[in-house]
C-alpha cells in the first residue's frame, strides 16, 4: 500500500505563477476554500441532472461527495477528478421509464436504478480489462485527435441548453453577461488565492448584484428567501432501491461505453494540463467510476461520471492537488445531509447559473483544444481534419442516433462517429 498513494509534499512555488501538482498540497485554509469551490462548480449540473430524471437532488449531492472520495481511494489519489451526476443517463432513463424530463418525481425510478447499477458493473469490468491488457488498444481506438474533439464537444453540446435558459428574457441575459464579466474580471485583474477562486467569488459577487437589482430595486424576478428559513438544517435524503428489468437494463447499461469515452477524454485533458502521464491510471479510474455508479444506483441516486466542470476549475486555477477533491467530497456530503442547503441552492437565479456555465463550459472546450496542441495534432492531414470537423459539428448540433429504444445522445453519437472514422481512415495507413 505504500506505493498505492503518492508521497505528498508541501507546495513550494509562488501561488500565482507555478501550478500545484497532483502530489502537492497547499496550506489547510487554502485547500479548504479551493475544495469548496470545486464543490460549488459541480452543483449546477449535479442538481440539474437528477431534477431532469426525477431523482432527489440532495441525495445526488450526498452521493457525489461519497463517490468522489471512493474514486480518490481506488485511484490511489493520483487522478484529480470530481464525480457527479452524469447527463449521459438522461435520455436512456427517460426511454426506460417513460418519464418526461423535468416533470417532477419519476414514478418508475427503481427500474432506472436497476439499469444504472448494471451500467456501473459493465463499466468496472471494462476497467478490469484495461488493467489486465493495458491501455494501448484504447489509445489506438481514441488517439489525441479523437479525445480532444470529445472533450470539446462536452462543452459545446451543453452550450445551446445553457443559453436557452435565458433566451428571450433581456434582464436575465444581461445578468448572465454580468456574471461572465465578474468571473472574467477576477481571473484577469486579481492575483494569488483570489484569482484561484474566480468561479466562487464571481458567483457570489453576481448573486449579490442580482439580489440588489431585483429584491432591492425591483428589477427582474426577486429571489425568494422564505424557503431557506422553512427548511431543516440536517436530515437524511430519501433513499430508493433498484428493480432489475431486462428491457431497462438493455437500454441503460450501454451508457458505460459513453462514460468510458468521457472519462478517457477527461483524463487526457487533465494530463495535458498537469504535464503528467495519467494514462497508466485509466484502468483504476474506470473501475472507480464504475463502482461509484453502481453504489449510487443502489441507494437511489443517478449514475456518476468525472466532471468536466471541475476540469474547467483546474484549468483556470492551475491547482491539481488531489487532496483538494477530498475536501470537496467531504463538503458535498455535509451539504447533501442539509435540506437547508438544498433550499439555498434553489435560490441561485437561473441567469447567474447560466453565466457561470458559459465560463465553465468554455473552459472545458478549450481544454480539448489544448489536447490537440500538446500532442501536435497535424490538421494538414485530411483524416485528422475530417475527424475533428465532423465530431465538433455533430456534438455541438446534438446529432442523435437511436437503435430501437437506445438513444446515444449528441455526445455519444459524436464520440462513436469519431472512433469509427478514425478506424476507417487508419485502413489507408495500414
């Protein structure tokens, strides 16, 4: 076990100049604040995904914290990642349960949970195969031109949904733009720890301005704070149990392939940012994510995946210490056990969340471009050009393919088209 975890050492660089490596740690207060920022970065998606599928958002937050710590332990603290509710399950859960997205509690929740549990098991088995056979076949299947495009479309695919939340509402659109300005200003005009916390500080600043303009000056829709005082401080969320139906499992379990591609893209992006070769950790990362998804589905929460939002946070803060994610996980656990926190989160205006999403999803997209740059992908070669071009447009346009009841979704379709084109074009080179 001595080599399972790295030998962590204190950070010796200048906080606003040198990045913090995965095996380094900052002073406790800085680590705590940075961990809280990571927890805040995942909130929007980890709350939105279960709401769209009819799951309990407080339970989803609780399990995201538990699963993040589980991921840290299984990967030996060598892969900086946060696990949160996966959007890849939304379409298949709707297909398997007949639940309309965003229409309250899912009456067939247990059926969806059975499929999520089987998806997690399949995902973990793929991880075991990778550990036994190595990663070369995955790297051949998904070279940098593919993984870079996959990372980029994760950000691009979500962009239209994000903008649509405020489209047609002038005040909300201006507030979203103001949120972007707040975060951008913190990123550019500050230094040190404040600059590292640009997302959290920008979010709080824009929230304050929104409250001042609406509750104070009567512009736009005011924030309703009454629900906060009515909520309890502590309380267990409602748990659920899976029911295993063959049809639902056949629809939901193949999402494991999408999660593999997504996780691979995330780890490649993190590796490009840190300058570390994280490829040897892929097998453990797949197993960890698979077991996390299985555990989450067993108690009634959505399937888990490594979060692009948190990659965006790392990209801009340049703090890659894995210990920060332990702090984020612990913080999420406490928040998941607090109905009052759920009430507070529900008061964050859509316009503010939209502005934050614009920044974060943009950072994810740029992380994909960085994979191309770091690996010197040659776009003078037509096979690279076509793979990237087709993948980006299909992903951004949410081009979906269906096989019976199984819907790949825009990201899944674009990912598999990228893999297929890469395999097809390689025939000419062999």
